[in-house]
């Protein structure tokens, strides 16, 4: 196992286009999702759930997403629509993280949303700890009305991330990280 501190200090997202087979095994995926669900969760509301899309069973979903994109962008070129197919069809594994917000006087909506974000983050860390790359994406499909039906979302559910996971091809670009002096105050 990767040393925890080293993992947290070096975690980086590869581009989704650089994620290639092999995908995590069923056992590895279970481990990742177990870790993703181990997040702070005020009131134990479990305000998140996961939809797993392995590459082998994603073709129909990809075509429906392409159709929804075309419907929402009637002037889109075939190239732009193909780009969407690649975006959703390319990664070895995608996990859609859904936030389910239930009205609760003690647990504000934002805390439920944050817990779902934490689940996304844990999933990224778990994937990297197991030797894979992962990238947290949203984009139009996360917010488009058409996705409600496509992903089977209830009225109080929303997509907070498409987590693309796979083995990493090539070197990962290392972007600059924030200078602590600009984001930390001591008062
Ligand atoms: C909620 C959320 C949604 C994101 N959606 C996108 C996206 O749709 N497209 C994109 O290029 N990057 C998106 N990003 C950024 C990438 O996930 C990633 O953070 C970035 O490429 C590199 O950051 P890292 O190396 O620190 O992980 C999103 C990030 C967050 C937190």
C-alpha cells in the first residue's frame, strides 16, 4: 500500500483521456467504494450513492448521452457529438456519484452536499492508493435535465461527479499547487 502521507501529498488527476485498461477488478472496486462511503456524514444520512458504469456495458448510455447532447445543442457538429461519446465512452470505469438531499432541520443541505463531495474525494484517493488514476468531472451531463431520467435520479438527487478511473498512460502533468502563504491566515 502507498504510504498515506505520500499519497495525499502527491495525488494528481491524470486527464480522463489518459486512463486506459485495465480497469479495477470487482474486488478493487468494492474496496474503493467502501472507502468512498467512509466519509464524515452529519446525522448518518448517507446523502450519496454510486452508479457504476464499466466500459463493457456503457455503449447504450453513451449513445443516449450523445442523443441528449444533440437535443440540447441542435447546431452541434458531428465532431462535437463524437467528443461527447469519447468523453463518456473512453474511460475504463466511471462511477457516477449522486447526492441525495433530504430536508433535515439538523443537517443543512450544504452539509449533505459536502459529504457527497467528500465521497468523491475519497474515491479519488482510494483509486490512486490502489495504483489507478482517477479524475473528477462534471460537465453538462451532470446538470442537464435530461440526465435525471437517464441516470434514474429522484427529484431530490443530483449528480456531483463522474469519477473516471483507469490505469494511467504516460506521465501525469503536474500543475502548480497553491502557495500556503496566500491561502492561510493566522489570527
Ligand atoms: C466538482 C468538480 C467538477 C469538475 N469538473 C470538471 C470538468 O467537468 N472538466 C474538467 O476538465 N475538470 C473538472 N474538474 C477538475 C478536475 O477534476 C481536476 O481537479 C483537475 O483537472 C486537476 O486537479 P488535481 O490534479 O488536483 O486532481 C472538476 C473538479 C471538481 C472538484
